[in-house]
C-alpha cells in the first residue's frame, strides 16, 4: 500500500464504487466506516462492508462519532486523509479535524445545487437536463464546503433516476480518482460555493410517490422517472386497488378535453389524460396493478380495460 492513511466513510453504490477504485489504485485504506443495512429497506447496491472485509480492512458500523469512545477509535486509526462517499451521517467537526490532510466528501449533484438527500431523484423530479458529482471540503454544514472538482452527466427526457444514478456513480469515481494525488499531497484546488445559488432538499419517502391524474402530464412523467426502479415507485388509486406506474413517455399530445384519468388504447399503446392548464395524454409504457406482475402498456391495458379508440392523439 502507498500514500497517506485514509479513513473512508462509505455506503451505497457510490461508496462501493469509490472503495473499489481506491483498492485498484493500491492506496492505504486504514479503516472503513459504513452503515448496517436498515431493516425493510431495499438494498439494490453492493455491500461496502463486505468489500472492505474481503480486503482485510477493519470495518466499523454506524459509529457515533459524537461520543468519546468512537471518536477516540478514529484518532487511534490515525488517518492522514478522511474521505466520505455517500455516507449517510453528518460527521462532527471533531472527527473532521482528525485527518491533517483534510476531510472531503463526494456528493451526487453539481453543488451548490441539490444539497442534501436524494439529489439525483430530486434533479429528475424537477426536470433537470444535467447533474453530476462534486468533490468538496467537508464542513459543519452538509454539502456546503469549498468545491475541489466536479464532473457533469446528462439527464435525458425519459431517463429514470436509477439510470442517472449509475452515471453519477461513475462520475463520482472519476472525480475522486482525478484528484486523489492532489488530496494525498495536500494541494487539492478549492473554490468557495456560491451560497446564493444553493438549493437544499430532504429525504424522500415511499409515500412521496403518490399522485393523481389531475396533475400535468410533465409533472407525473418526472415523478415516475424520479421514483422508478430501484426506488419504491409512483402510484395512484385505480378501481379500488393501487396502480404503480414504472415508465411513461410524455409526447406533448393534446387530450382535446378528455377528463383527467380517462384512458385510451391507441395503436396498441396505453394513454391516460392528465390535468393541468391544458389536458394532455401521457403514455404508460410499463405499469403494475397491486398484487399483479409488471406489464407493458398494451398488456396492462387489457387488465385495466379502458375504452379504446382508433384515433391517434392530437399533435
């Protein structure tokens, strides 16, 4: 192993990918701090703890660094550099001060925008066309420290948050890899964030996927993209059950006065009229009635039994 001793705080896909890169580069990861998987939470990402253990790195789960004993253990590990990659807990200033070369975090947005939790989901929900990963100095305030480097990724109009998250994961690895030598030498570039441009968002919950067809088509489309697999999904009542919508396509088709929630099958595709200032059709590409399997739009239509019409949506 080479270079400074690193204490890595990591979780989820970004944490696993960054640890993998550090191992490939042969740097000295002295200790890994991570989280135990929460009961009931879908863990769609590989385990940081298992990867560290397989490589003989000490692992500490859910350490409370505001308490004297865990903080003393971090000091005993004697890291020169502290890195955080999707670790879910805010580290106290006493912990950040342990590493003489500094403490740095990888965040899944182009800071100062989308500080806080679930940055990719929020960016997709708001219809952004790009996001990325930012390496920044850790401070007492989450995601507010000086920026070291950033890497931008695109968001397409039909991309889901899961698809964008994979790009952000790769961008996080690139930005950390690119600056690792500078971090180890204590000469990483820094520029202050523009606080006037900052936006901050909180944790998202499964129930935040609820919607109704009176919302505009673009809004529903973005919600579906933001919470589709591997996240809990967008859902709405239908015939006394719950309809989960996993993928949509918003072509901007006028619904010509159809009522929100009204369904049509057109050219073997399923459309639903959505509200807003002007009613528009939204195509359901893939969905699922609660208790049933996922189906594509045409198959789902047969189970929802909407009225059919041969007339295509108005352009």
